């Protein structure tokens, strides 16, 4: 342990505290003895230790309260669950608050053998295959923005969506079993960023673009950038009953080749509208090697970029009326049509913004330009008024540009590198400041002004974070009713925070207590992320989640969430042969597979079904066949199918890979492949 | 939060404690005010909160001390680092103690995009290709036993080895950069378990077998089990200077078709010997579907299985003398030769044992049969005496079987399902009890007897764990000088410990304070494992690790740990063309790639080198090309090479996937592939 800067926090007062506390313990110990019994004895032993432990470990009084606010004893469950993207790990982290423990990493875009995702199990193989880009199998993703499904603007704990920025894909995760059920490839682009975000009842899932390219990513010279390169936003229909994004009811809107960034859906008063940031309205095309400004400079020239304000209800109407063009078989509302139909407007926003975030009541859109020290707050009401008044100029593509002064409600100067804003229940907003680095608390105005004692539209407080922070997440912070208890700062640089583990460092997620108003934020916990870079997160009350403990019945297919036609009960195990085709119906139960011998011929095609007939919570069995690169996770009740060609002859011991009982090592069988 | 059984821990004495503590705070607050200054003010605010927080969160006094023993404030580093296998995730977890935070997950057998492992980077692609089984690419492993390199029997913090049980492979990890450098496929088997374990100076790395098969896993009917199926132990030579296992100097020993299990190397007095458990000495072949006893029953008939005692020095001599047969090009000492040369002995051990563990001084081998309530302790000295006396019977294969009574030192009755034993510095051993479930502390005898007040060879204490525990790990517990501060219980069932995250549950690693002697173990922390099943772990003092912060020089190849011939400095960037072959030399620095345009033709073969020219700690850049399934992690100073065929034309935005600066989103470029 390296207590870096702790020593200075131990003034005489603290020593006095420890002495007094020790004295209190002595008094207490007599109390305890008066009480008698086990509890009292336990207390006398351990309470006396507390001060000594704190001193020995160099814990400051602040540390002690942080420890007590986060420590979660055995068997006690966390109050909130955070779903954080894993960045280029391609996965989703499930993290408990306030303990900041990772409870699960859900495999989404990247095959993961512990979950048996992408290692033979048919459902997962289909999902990953559906996510291919043409003939190109993709085995990872750059997962960015998780979006919990909502009902009435509140997280409902049923579904989770997440995008892959690297290849412009969306995934659907079922929160009944925390498994990915679907990956869709965006048919018209290979780069996204502004998604996923849901509408307040999860009828639509929004995916905004990022780096412009010709739609369909067809080849075209950069000389044609302004004419042929385009941005887009895609509006995916979510079929809640089927639990799938429905490509046949989805559509996109063609946008100018500015680089669209984050999006957010309107809510309550602004429901039916969506808002997307953009940057590189300069339409810089880079080329530092030829003496051009690099993108970082070329795309940072303008004082203002454009917030995209989209009338979603109108867009749906236009798309459903068939006023679309076809790109790779997918309907796209042309830019001209979007302008003509009055469903697209721009608003100037300073300067290379990253986040656009709608306040809980839907009244305001908050934008922070990362090269501007302010957050800028726009009034949805004023936007509507400006549109109604027909008061705008146009950009080069004819898109109406509203006047900043007509629609801006306020600006608050916060500091350097503001990126992303979240909200609480006390009338505060929180904005990450990448460059300082810190998280700023500031007071909202309007209907939020009387929720605290701070002046409206004013900076209240800053909390230093370690280190440079990208996104932040507050508990239930993207809903119509944020909770306001915790904030997590998703830091991008960790540097010296943890024991050195080589040149590639973990990220550092920091938990901050935001429950007290005013200048009273407390940093509680540093949490390393071991194998990914969380980009964005949403945090839900744990009691809104109600996942299954075991599958509803023995013989369940988790891919369809219905009984499997291949369900095999005890006594029904068999091996069927039809020429070179072999079909195996197997059961798994502590601690054996039936059958224990599988004898086949080289060249056979094998279809193999395994049913875990257990209904005991946590009685999962794994299954692997060496050399054939197969590994399954078969949870209680699940029926899994996989298939392979018997290309290699020999003796192969299949076995259970999940330590299930004292005789787990004996849960094995021989697959004999005759030459 | 669900405070399950906490209420009963709040007797009147505790309330009294809180009142007294509050009183102490009042006194303290006046002290604080006397002191003045920031530190004091901070104290008065927060210390007064501590008791209230504990009460509000339902923390017992035991919980409070556990919180204070484990909480690790921002910037404070952990004292110990645990390397835990990820089980069928195929990876290795790096975990800090006592905070129990996962600092990194090292990609080993499974491709992992955040680390850029297996997504194009040439070094990792070669490592994974070397791990193939014949023509079969393997993209996962069942990682089981990590082994830290040792010097003089102590962890030296330089290398880490781990096996893949599913396919019988070993990997080598370099602890200078925490990256996997090598995977070797065992040439003669496809199933291992008893490895990796190192000799006291890491000259040899041991890999014991598991499920018997004909050597080379050739087809043979189970009818020939006794004659043609075999076990084995493989002795890999480690070339420390090259940092690689050297297959050319390695060999195996043919063993009877009992299922070998864990192994351990002798140390100090027993250096030069190795010990492996076995089970299924019944040679059961299963077949429950045909009315045979299933393996779990068939392999559990005998009261005794056989510990394999191998004279390693003699085996090396025999192998180097060429007294070997050839299996798939690999030298194997035949079973007959092993017997003739006197390098292999058996000792009866009860009953289906899982662990064999050598005491820190090397005097004793401790075995626990999972179907026997005892641990059995064998004296190495007595084993030597019995061998010298030539006092043995033989098994069916002619292997000498020493007499149990001649070599047993003691038995200690512990409880149900003992599996694995670790040691401390106070003369205690610790054994996991899967079925109770708990961890038993018991007192060693002999030279360890005077290290504590407990009777030698006696059960001292048990700590209940949640729930069924497989392996355990104590700090520096496999060395000649264990530390004795912490023990981690690697539990296999978590059940109700955490918020439900669907039918597939995390594992639960529990931290236990073992620093006090006698009946005084304290459970400190429950740690969920989000995506793997740690099987075994080793824990090293953090200050023994000294990894690089950045690579030693700009243009470093981490695969060879030497300067790369493709190192590219600022100003040296270029694109070279030779017919259809294109070679790109690129640099990365905050916040741009040079070049920003790469124009190639469909059908080109592209070789692409990128040098991260930064030397700033944590200034890693990622790099991805959409659709082509490429993602790299380029740490400060690293030069990475990847190659691909330009099969798809179009416009592809490559970009940095690691959030590196405020203008990270602008760190991009266009790859244009002309049809």
C-alpha cells in the first residue's frame, strides 16, 4: 500500500478524535458486558478496533464516511444498478451502486465463452451473424450508449439497447435474462454515435451518425465531400412484444455531412421531437500529411455548430407516406424532403459540442461545446415559437437555422472542456469538465428554480475527479424523475490512481455522493474498469429489475424466449442417425451428462441439443468439446443447440466447465470419432 | 438495498455506542475548532456523520471494521495483487487486495478488443495462431491455474503462466507489460489440469493431465481403455532470457490412465521432486445411458487413489539421455522406463483428491480427498526413506506403491468436501470445504508447531463462506515464505449474495482476514466476478511488481520486447506502393493520425504500421477500421503492425477508440478504397 498524500490529513485533532473514540469504546465495552450475549461480545471486540484500523491504514475522516457509505456487507444487495458500455470491449457492464462492484459483463458485440456467446450455441451464432457487414463477420464493437427502455419517460427495467460506433450497429438486450437477443447492422452507414436513445415509451430507438460518408458508404473522392458525403439519423421501430427492433418499420433521415454526435429524445412537453448535436460543420476533410489542418484543428474553426432539431412525429408521418428514397433497401427521407416537410431545423450551438441533454420536464435542451467554457440552455417553447414565426436563415443545404438569441434561455460559465450533462431531483444539473478535470454542479432555472437555495442558472460547486472525465451518469438521470443520490464520473485517464498494471491502464469510474444540496459533493469511491472504456451509462433503481432466477420451464430456448422443440427430459436422451447426419439429445444434471459416450464417424454432421434439467437457482452447467472450439453456458432450464462437422477423428473428453458440485470434475463424457 | 438479516445486530449496546460516539464527536468538534484550518473543519462535518451513516445503512460493528479494513481511498494503491484465472473466460484477472477491485483482465486464450488482442495486431494474431490444435483455430480456453515465476521459491514478479484445461495449452505472460507473449499447445494430449506450476527457480513449468486418452488423442475404442488410454505429465523448459517456454527442451512422462489432477513442485528439502494427485484409479469409463454407473459414481468407488511422486531431476536426466519415445514429434518417457529408472512412485491417498500442496518448507505434502473428511499429510522424509528401503507393492502397471503407513505424517479431520490447502506465516494451513461450505484453519505440526498456541495437526477454526468454495489463495501462499494477512475464498456458487442479474450468476470471491491467530478469522468482503469462473489464484506483494509505465523507447514491438523495424517517428510517415502491395507507416499523437487520408484500390494487400509516438503515462491510442474487424490498442511508444486484403471498396473512417483528449472525436481519417 502506498498512502500517497494521506499523512497531512492527520492533524492533532484527529489523534484527539481517536483517543476519544477509544475512550468511548471502553465505556461501550462495559455497556456491552452489561448486555451480555453474542452480539454484545462481537461489538466489544470489533468496535474498539475501528479507530485503530483507520489510523493504521491512514484513513482520513472523509475516507471513513466514504467507506461506510459504500461498503456493502455479504448478502446485502446494491440499491442501484448501472449499465455502462464497455467501449471497444464491445460489451455492457452491470455495476452495483454504491458498492461499485461489477456484477456481470453482458456479451454483446464480442464473443464471450463464459456466457457461451459465440462459441457454438445456435442463438448467439445467429445474432452475431446478423450483425455482419455484408460478407464481413464482425467479432467486436465499439459500444457507446446504453439506453434502458422507458415507459412514460421512466426506466421500466425491461430492455436495454446499445450501439456499436465502429460499424453502426444496434443491439437489443433482454433484462429478463440479461442476454443479447439481437444485433442489427445499419444499412446506410458504417459509423454512428448519437445512439442509442429511446423515446419516452420506447416506441422508437434513435441512432445518430458520426463520420460522414456517401450513404451506403460507397466510394467517392473527398473532392466530392459537400455534394456526395452525408450524415443521417436512423429511427428504429421497437416491437416490444417481439422484443426486437423491426427493420421493416424503421427509416432514416438524410442530413448534411456535418458530423452528428449525441442525440436525446424530447420528453413530456417536448415529446415527439429529437435533438442531435453536430460538429465539423466546417466540413473539414483533413489531410495533415498534405499540409492541411488536421481534423482536430480543421473541425474546430467555427464558433458555432448546429443542433439538429427534428420533428419526430412529422418524420414518422412522412416516412409512412412513402416520401423516401431507397438506400441499400432501407427507406431514407431525403434532405430536401425533410426541409420541405418542415421536420428539420438547426440551432447554432457553441463550439464542437459533445452532449445535448433534455431536462427532466422536457423544457430545455442543454448543450456544452467542448471548446467553450459555458453550457448553453435552449428553451423548447422558444424553439417552437421561432419555428411558428418562420424566423430563420438557411445553411448551404437549405436547412432553416433559427436565431440563437430567439431560442437561448441561458448560459452558465462552468470551466474548461464541458462535455455532458445530467440531472437530479433538487433542481441541479451536473456537467463533466474534461480539461479541469472536474464535475460541475449548477442550478437550473425556470420550474426548477425553487427546488434549491442557489441562484438560478448559476454554478454552485465543483468536485475534482481523477482524471479527465468524459460522460457522467446520475441515478435515473435520463428520466422524467431523477433520484439525485449518486453520480458516477466516467473518467478516461487513471494515471496514478491504481497499482501499475503495465502501459495499458484501467479506466477510473468515480462515485460521487450528490444527495446534499449546495457546495457539498463527496467523492466516495474509485473503481477501475479492467477491460473496456465505458463511454456512457444509465443507472436504474435495482428494484425496477425483475430478472428470472431460472428459465420459466425446463427445455427453454433463451433466443426465442419460448419452449424449445428440442427440449429433452430425463429418460428422453437419445442419439439419432440419418446417414452422415447425427442428432444428439442430451441432458445435464449434477453431476453427469447423459449420454456419457458419443460415438460418431469422421465426416459426420452433428447437431447436438443439451437440456439443463435443473430448476435450482445458480445450477448452471457449462459444456465444452476440446479442439472443436465449442463452449456453452446452459443455465437452469435452458435447452441449447449447436452443430459441427466431425473433421478431426480421435478421443475427445467433453466436460462441464462450470464448477457445479463436489463431483464436478467427474461430469464428463467421451466423444469418440472413428477415422 | 435489501438489508437482509442486519436488524438483529442492533442491540441496545450499539445504540449506546452510537450515542457515545456522537458525544465524542461533540467533544471532537470543539477540539477541531480549536485547531482551526481546513482539515479540522472537514473532520467536524464528516466524523459526526459516521455513526449516522452506519445506522442508516444497517452496518453492524463487524461491517464497520470490514469496511475500514478494505476501503482504499482515491490514489492509494493496493498492498497485494491477485492473479486469478478466469476459468472458461480464458483470461486472467488482476485484482487488488484488500480493495478487491479488478485492475485488469489480461487477454490470454480469448481475443479481446480493448487490448487489441486478436483483432489484427500481428503479435497477438501469431500467438493465437500458435495455440491452434492442428488446423483448428481456438478462440477461447478454460484457464485454470496461474503460476507466478519464482526465484528461490519466492514469487519474483516477472512472469505468469496459465493453462487451458479444455485443450491442454500453456500461456506465458510478461509482467513488464501484463501481456500474453506465447501460447503452446501440448503435442500429446488435449486435456490438462495439473498445471501450471513452477519449480522454485522457474526452470521448469509443470502441466499435468486430466481425462485419459490415447497419447496424441488418436481414436481407440473405450474397450481398450486399460491398454491404450494414458495419462501424462509434461515438463516444459522455461527460457527466462527469451521469456518463452522452449518446446525443444521439454518432455513428458507417460502415466497410467488414471485421471491426473493438481500438481505441485517440491521446494527447499523436497526441491527436485514433483507431486500430482489422481482420481479415477478405478478406470471407470462411464456410460450411464447403458446402465453403467455414471462417472461421478464409477470414479468414486476406491477408498484410495494414487499420489504420483516424481523424481524430477532423474526424469530430466532420463529425457536428456534420450530414453524417450516420440509422440507427435514430442519426447515422452515411456511408463516402463519411468518405473525402471526409479523416477515414479505412487502413494495411496483418500479419496478422489483435488489438491496436493507442499508446505512452505517443503517437508510435507497435504492432500484432501473430496469424499473424505480429513486432510492427509505426508512426510517427504518418510517418502524418501520408504523409497530407499525399497518397500512397496506395485499397481497393475508395475508402478511402485509405497505403504500409506510408512509415509503418512498425520491426518486432521476438517469436514465435508475438502479440496485445496494454502499456508500462512503462523504455522497454520487453510483448507476449503466445498460442502459445508467453509474455510478451515488448522495447525501444522513438526517445525511449524511452535509458531502458534494451537495443538499440532489440529482443527482450529472455520469461517463460513458464501457459498461452495473451490480453491483458496493466501497472500504469497504458494511460496517458501507466505505472508499470512489475507485469504481469498474462490466460491463457485453466489446464489443470493448479489442483486439478481439473470439466470447466469457471477462467482463470489470472499476476502478473509487471517492476520490474527486462533479462532479469529473475519470475513471482509464479497466480490462478484462478472464474466468468468476463477479456478485458482496466486497473490503477490504489489511492490514485487515493477511493470513499465510506457514502453522503453518510441517504436517498441511488445511481441519481441525490442525496437520494431517498422518504428515510425514524426516526419517519417509515408505510404509505399509496390504493385498491389501497399505499406503504410503512420504515427499517432494527441489528437491526430498521420496520414489522415489513405487511398487504395480494391484488391490491394495492405500492410500497416502505426507508432504511438507519445511517452506520456496513460496516453494510449486505439485504432479501428470499420467493417474490416480491426481494432488495436497502441500504448505509449508501441509500434503495431496489421495487414489485410482490401476486399470491400468504399469510404471507411478509421479513428482512435481510446478517449485520449478533448478533441479525441476528431482523431480520425478517411480510408478510401476505389472499386
